[in-house]
RNA sequence: GAGCCAUUAGCUCAGUCGGUAGAGCACCGGACUUUUAAUCCGGGCGUCCGGGGUUCGAAUCCCCGAUGGCUCACCA
C-alpha cells in the first residue's frame, strides 16, 4: 500500500480526530485523488515579502514570485484577499476568479489557513493603500493538517509556546525577532573578538573530569571504553591549556551543561563564552567586557541605553567598579575587612541568619553576605571584584591581601552576567587549591572542584600571566532583548515530558 | 525539593450560591470582485487536565496525581 492509498484509507475510518483535522484530511484526500501533490516541490522565489513592500516604487506593475504560509483569508465571492507570511513578514495577495480562471479559483478556495503556497503575480496598491500582489498563478506547496491558533490573540499558553516552538514562531513575529536578535548578538560578539585577533576554538564536550566550575555534571558512559564521561560544566581548563600551547588569545562560545535546578535564569544546557588572553589580567578583562557588551548592544539595538523589564540600564562604559568588601559595607552596613577568624565570621553569619554550610570559612561568609545583601541591589552594570580565595580556586591571589583574589563578577539588573580573573598560573599553588577543594568535597560540598592532574602538568610547562572571562550568553540575550525568562531566549528550553 | 496559583471547544477566554456548558476567532453551509480582527445569514463543536471521594446532583467542594507559571531553595 502506498502513502496515498494509506491516507485515503485511514481517512475512511471513523476516528477521534477533531473536526478541523478531519476536514483538512478530506481536502488532502481529494487532492491525492485528483493527482495534485499536497507536499510540493522546489519553488523559485524572486523576492521576500518585505522586499516587495519596501521596494514598491520600483516593483509596481512588475511580476514577482513569492512563497509562504497562508495566515489569513478574507473571501469576497469571486475574489479573495490572503495574508501570505514568509521569513521577512506578511504581504497581502489578491486572488480573482476572472484572472485565475473559474476552476483554479475554486481550487484556491479550498486552501486552509496554514497551507503553504507559491504565487506569481503583479505588484499593485489597493484603494486603502496596501501593497498587494495580484495573483496570476498559484502553486500549492504544502498542506497543513492542523489548525492555527487564534489569528488575533496568537498563542498564549506558555507551556505550548515552549513545547511547540514551531507554532509559537509561526504566529508570533516578536518571538521570531527575539531569536533573530539572539543570532545577531552572537555574531556581533564573534566579530568583535575576531577583529581583536582572538582565535575561536572547539574543545571537548565530553570530559573525563568535570572541572572549571563549581557545579554538578551530567554523567554518561562510553561503551567501547567502558568508562564514565561527564558533559562539560565549563570551558576553562581546556582553553587555558591552549594558552599554555601558545595561542595567546582564544575563545569558545558553546554549550555547557549543569545538573541543577531549572528556573527563569537557569536551563540545564546553556551557552557560554569563555575567552583567555595572555599578558592581560582582571583589569584588561573589565575593559574588554564593558567595551564589547556596549559595542554589541549598539550594533544590534542601535543604542547603549536599554530598558529591561521597565528599568533603564545604561551600558555606556566605563562601568562602576566596587570591591566585594566595599559592597558589603555599602549595602549590608557591615565591615568584614578586619582580621576575622573562621569562627568569628561564622558567628556573624549566624547572627544575620545566613544559611551556612558545614564546610564554610571566612571567605564563604564574605561571599554569603554579598549574595544576601548586595547582588539584587546592583541594577546598573557593576564590576564586583576581590572575591575570597576560598570560592575562587582558579584565580590569582590579590598580592596585597592573600585572603582575596584578582577576580570580578559583573552584575546587571541584580543578576550575574560575567565572571573573570587574572588566571592562576602557579602550578604549585594551583595544586594546593585543588587539594583544598577536595577537602571541601569530602566535607560534603558536591560542587567543589575536582583535581585535574593534567591541568597542573600543563601549568608546569608555564602559562603566561593571563586574563580570562566567561559570559553567560543566554542571560546577556535576555538583557538585550528585554525577556523575563531564559526560556524566552532558548528556542527549545528543557521541559518535563508531558504524561 | 517546598509554598501559592493555573489547567473549560482547534486558539483566546467567561462560567454567579453545587442545578447538568458559553462567547469571540477558527471550522462547516450560503451570499458577496479592493478587504484587512472584512461583512451578512445559518450551523455545533466539549475526556471541563487525570483518578478517587462528598452529594439527589460536581467544571464548581474535598483528597491524590500530572503538567505549567510565580516565589523560595538549589545554582559563584
């Protein structure tokens, strides 16, 4: 039995399909019976819809060939108006029986919302002034068996928007725009770094050790080698090996995976860029960050002043710089700069009702105060620098105060957007830091870093002083496209399977 | 993982005090050759998220479950 017979047969059987689908299957069946192809062939377009509209003066009266999806039909007996939507947008078609012929016009009248057609016709303007194509020829390209959502309200059901993004994209131009902007932002970043002489590289996604960040990895298994592998949680350690190798300026913009909770700011797989520049440092990374983000905003949005969920954000460099201790002084009215013992720090944390982990030391307490009292206050772009050593096992120590590191995090609208440091290039210190992390791990911190012996070996060959930076691309896209949830900037966000 | 809220026609939503299901769009039939959320006439759509319970009677009240949203937790 071939496909055609199968469809005709199936359609003869009563089933539980909705009226809409039955009607469309009936139309499909009659097309097949009439030897009309409902699944179309290659079609030659001469223009995108938007071209015809923007270049109307030149194109008026001439013939164009367009293709797209039927999104609205306004019938008037022997003539019909149709909205045809392609990647560039909507254009109106006018189809007349006397121009197309009675038979072809009747056939046209059986087309449904959602069907995909190609047309040839001449460009004109209606009485009301809308650029329209008078259809002379129409080619059926693809049958839609399911009805479209409400043409006026569109698709509102958030669950369905994420699960069936194709429907969302079909009916929501603003969703399409967001994802087009996402691509432009990513291209602008690549462009910016390429122009500075950075080399884009690819490093392994499957790791034998999940290092470079404090996070739980996804675990998988290689059958032939019979070994456990982890999906990467960061790009860091491989990229720094490439700095040892002599590339000097490298970046990778790609997916990382963290086995953690899901929220409006967290998707299990997300896109990060990490870049490393030999002979630079934390200050170089600050300058690069503010200049790059401002430049990308300007290129994609045409402005450095943006609005995020009603808040005005000014991305014009230079951005505010404040140390973590100063921030705590400012927002929590607490001076933690003195020589506090771990016990004293913990006592203070308890007094302020911080949730404490058993493995915590002075440095963790400082970070705890910062997270509780400061993060949400940092609305305008702010570099917070001087992170405690205990939470920064890959960063160089602050030469003046070895309890802290040459590290910054960037906060905008109260959220972390970037993380950077002068990279630790002392293999002996690095080994000790990993050992300290292992102790934390034993104390119950599942997210503590793991020991990476080969990375130590790489450092033993000598890594130049280096500045490194990581930016969460999804969060940056959220910021620049004014989207409230990370799911609004990821085409297919992770969802629990239904049922 | 916890709390709160939501789930009704293809889509967007209403549904009173517990009395047996509604609108707009879409769809079906008809009219209509410059409309544009086209208009006009006619038509009926349904596992009220799923399962159990209370009740003479449940979309509505109670319990369990599913999925989603928000907040919190987790997450540098």
